[in-house]
C-alpha cells in the first residue's frame, strides 16, 4: 500500500472535514473517501431494518451485506446504499447520532475499516473521518486534524441542514454535537483524537478556501522535504 500518497483528515462533527476533503482531493487530483458517510449508511439501514445499536452481531452482518458507493456530480458527492441515493437521508440529526453510537462497536468498525483500507490500497486518496490517521492509515505521511469551537460547528451544521430544506432547531443541533463529541472522544475503541504526527488546524476563523490552501501548503512543503 503506497501510503505516501494518502492524505488523512480527522476531526469532530462540523469541523469541515467533508467539505475540505472533497475540495482538497479535487485540487490534488486524488480520490476522496468520506468514511463518516459509510457509518451513516449503516446507521440508516439499521434503522430501516429495525436493528438496535445493542445488537452488535446483526450490525456486523449488515456491514457485510450493505453495498455502499459514491458518485460525484457538480453539486457534490452523492452517497448510495445499493441503488438508492441516500445522500439526504443520512445527514439528519437522528442518523448522525445513531451513526455515532454504532461506530463505537468493534464488529462495525472491523468491517468498515477493512473496506476503507481496500479503497486506499493503491494510495492517491484523501480520507476523512474520526480515525483516518490513527487507525485506518496510521502510516500515511500527510495527516491533519481539523477542529473548531462547539458553537461554530453547530452554526455550520444548522446552516448546512437549513440549506437542504430540513426542519431543524439550532439548540437541538448544538446539544447533538456536544453529545457526539462526548461519545466520540470517550469511547474505548478508536476514540477521536489527533494522530501524534498530525498537523492540527483550528478552522474557527478560517474560510473554506483558507483551510484548503493551508493544507495544500503543508502537503507541498512536506513532499518537497522527502528523500
């Protein structure tokens, strides 16, 4: 696996990982993989099949059965479960919280990490998530951890959902993000944390263009220093 050409972007919900990852991949002409979307698809299918988060065995089996794919269009990446476009369904607060719960399960992580590593086995990929640089691709040379204050991240997520014509309440979004932060950082399996060699970027006061520029510069500088 050529991990020299793998860029990992980790961080909490609302830190801008998906948007930055997609734009960075486009700029660098690399493949983009949204690992969080994969957990969301499993969460959606679990809800539809009435599989509770406590049924780890059934969730592991579901991960082996579900067919997750991505397609790109001018408006952004579309996410599919089988033949169904679930791009909108997986972004609701309910599915976000459910995905946070099931992503802490060993059986679920084992199956999806395997799929993610397969996707990056030839390198030339930008991967974002919660443990892309710590667990999925620990030997990747280009690692980043994006962060921002809870209020800023809540406003971003609220704006994103409103623009998609979803009926949401800001207070609910804020509380959901606080809860997800707690779940992601305190879980025993692959907790959310920066990789020791990751570049930490606080995006609170930065535009999307500034963040992409910062990451691109860091990659160029490190690549230039390699033997």
